[in-house]
C-alpha cells in the first residue's frame, strides 16, 4: 500500500494464497471510515467492486464488501488478539 500525494488516495495490491490478486484505490471519508474501489490494474475507471472499512475502536474494524452496483456481498469483523 502507498499514498499518492497527487491524488490524496491510497493505492494497494492484495495477493491471495491461491495466486489471485486485486488492486484497489481508497481514501478516508472520516477519522474512522475508509472506503474505496477494487479496480483493474490501478485504473480508477475500471471499477470491479467497492469496500468500506469502519474502525469502531482502536482494536476492532469491520470490512464490508459491495459489488459494482453497491449491493453488499460480504462482511468481515477484525479484532486485535494479544
């Protein structure tokens, strides 16, 4: 993940254990909410899906996934484990 100062957005690359990968562009909407788009090869016009991360506390986050039409397709809750 890196920050593009020109755009003020984060660009990220995700690699899964099966060899598939995804690229995304995201930014903070507020202090506790981050949203972005899954895109093809960092092309902001080639959106394949959307996501939103909400940081409820410093140790808990909820990631919600949406398809291109904005329909919720999944949700994951993350918690810090000591």
